[in-house]
């Protein structure tokens, strides 16, 4: 179900600076159906708990962004338009809101951060290139496994992992700031050494910038949903997960061991983990119709 809503505000601040302190969520809910999605909690503020099938569309987002960027107190901070829900999820093929959103960023020369698991973003590469000429654009992808059989179970409606990596290379090639979020690394499913090594190797070969790697977290309702997924597809692993996830985070022993392996791969491929948007450039605005 898709439902259009009229948002009253679009720019939202949070203390944790990753990827940036400011989010502007174009959609609420996400059709990628990732079994581990941390953002499922966000639907408790709406009229449904079905995060994956009931998608709320902020159809007035482009104009709202334009107006909020126009306020005197706005300091052109980088804004992440995929903080809770992927703005290039399947519903975007129908609503096509993102081109108008990007035009708002172009008009106000505002830095943009996009984190996606979709190759649909390539549709807007010319607009993104235009923005990147006047304000920094950061493109981030999250990946978990190169094994397509596992990926189709874990992230059934996202793009194949290798296609995401190839897509990110195209944005790196046009000068965008790029980064790989190797998260979540899923215990006993995507944490084998071959998978870890290959994703680091491709990140280096494709010149994709930094790579952050972290294990799966299972907080709140996410644990219930993920355990149901395990029961169906990886039932033998459920007892191991109950041991590993006595709390929302994985056990300290597992985490330390994983970070040692990740650190060794950083050394092997000379890749750093720091991602932070660059300080925005303050330039004269451009008058541009959102609907051209």
C-alpha cells in the first residue's frame, strides 16, 4: 500500500553524525524488505506497523526542502535523504520524487548525502553530477554479502550486491564522494573470510573510498522479525543467535574477533574507515524550476 501524505517539515536534526546530523526522509517505510532493517521502529509513530508494505510518500518534499533551505538560519549542512528509508526504493519508480528533490539541492547549492541499495539512482546521474559541480554529493551503499542466493533471502527486493558496487564506481568516476557501508555483517551467514575479503578487494579496485564494517544489531522489533526469518531459512542457526544476542548487540567476544579480521583487511587493502561529509561550500543560489 502506498499513501501520499503532506509533511509539515522535512529537515530533522539528530546528534549522531552518521552520515550527517541532518536527515530529510522522502518516504516512510521501505520496499526493499531487508530482514535485518533497523528502521522498523519508525512506523510505530504512524497508523501501521507494516514497515515493508505500507509506504508513506511525502509528495510535497521537494517544495518543502526548497523553503526550509531558504531560511536565514540554515547553514547549508549536508542532508541525508535516506536516513530511515531508501529514497530509491521501488516506489520511487512510480512517484519520481527524487529528481525534484535534487533540483531543490541544486537551486540552493546544498550538499547532499544519499545512501541506497538500489541502482535506480543511475537514472538521476546527470542531475547529481550537476549538483556535485557546485556542492558536495556523497553516495553511500550498504552491502552484506556477494552470495546472491543468500542476498535474495536477506534483502529480497534490493539490487544485487555487485550491481550496487558497480553503480557506486560510476559515481566515484564523476567525482562524487563515495563510501561502502559493509553492514550488517551477519554472523554465520555473511561473515566468512571469502566474503569479507572480496568486498574489501572490490572496494579498493573500484576506488570507492572508505569502508565501514560492523556486525548485525538486533534491537527492538528487529530481533523478533529476524528470528522469524532465521526459523524459516536458517533454523539451525537460531540457537547460536540466542547465545550471541542476549542483548541488542552481538556478544563482545564475537565483536572483538570480527574487528580483528576487519582490521587485517584494512591493512591488506590500505582502506580507511572514516567517512564524513566535507564542510559545505557557500555559494550564490541558482534559480531553477523544480518541475522542468
